[in-house]
């Protein structure tokens, strides 16, 4: 039997809209974010979820509520799980994206930036740069972040051992992208899109990618 994880990045937020880094800082959904979350809810309306987990940040919880408002099956309770929280960007929280590159070049040099951007494991390499730029903030590195989400999803999955169930997970761009990259998935250049779904199966031992960043109907 298999646990089918439906992994969703939250809908667009005000900080997303203004192209600012958003880790543990919360920000409300935009009208576009609400609209896209509702569209995804319609896309998933005939899938019965045994449970729904979000991070402990409001933007994921709001997205989950909108998705479930369109569901035609028996509704599951939304459970807040801190293990799904996004990476903290330390002193770079809410910084404009266009300011990140000059800051990174100043602190690390153009060589490290170019190497990370062109790496085969780009998300991993880019994640590790934040800790190098802000050592005092004790930012998780890629290995720690991936271990956290893998441990969290494994713990959730093992609760349903021997059953064939669907689990909705609403979390964040970097943590989900890193998880998928470490399963050898093809992550978009600018990480997973807002209010898009990726499907990963779990057999109690291993995770297997079914699809990534799906835009159209999914089963």
C-alpha cells in the first residue's frame, strides 16, 4: 500500500508579489494567491484526503483552507506541523530579491555565486549560500533542511502504514524544491510555483516522484 503525498507551495503572498525574500516572515495572500489556490482546489476537488498538513505559518494554512473549500469529498482536519516550516533567511528576511545578488557577491565573490547557480543541484548549492553569508544567524544548511522535511514526511507517512491514502501537504518553495531535488526531480529554475501541486509516493521506506509542479488535472 502507498501514501500519496500531494505537495503544494502556498499561494502568492504580498511579499512574493513585491519580490522579497520570505522565510519565516508571514505575509497574507494576494487576490491572485487566493484565486490560484481556489483553482487548485477545483483541480483536486475529487481527491479524498485522509489528512492535511501545513507548516505553522499562516500563508500555508490559508491556502489549505481555500483548497479544501472546493473539495467534494469528506473533509480532513488541517494539522499544523512546524517541521514543514520554510528556511529562515536570518538577516536577509524581507530583503528585495534584486538586492540579494550584490550582497552575495560582496560577501562571497562572483565565483561562488556562479558555481551555485550552475550546479547540477542548484537548490542545494543556493541554500547553502545563505548560511555562508550570515553565519551569526545559524541558518540551516541544505542537508539539515532536507533532513527535516524528509523526517517530517516519513513520520506522517508511517502513521498510515498498510493503507492506500492521499495526504495534502501545503508548505513552501525552498523546502519543497530541495526535497524534490534530492529525489532527483526536475525543479524549475525559480523553484516550485505558487499554488502548484507535485505528487510523491511513499511506501514506508522510500519516496518516489510521480510528477512535479503540475498545472493541469492530477489524480
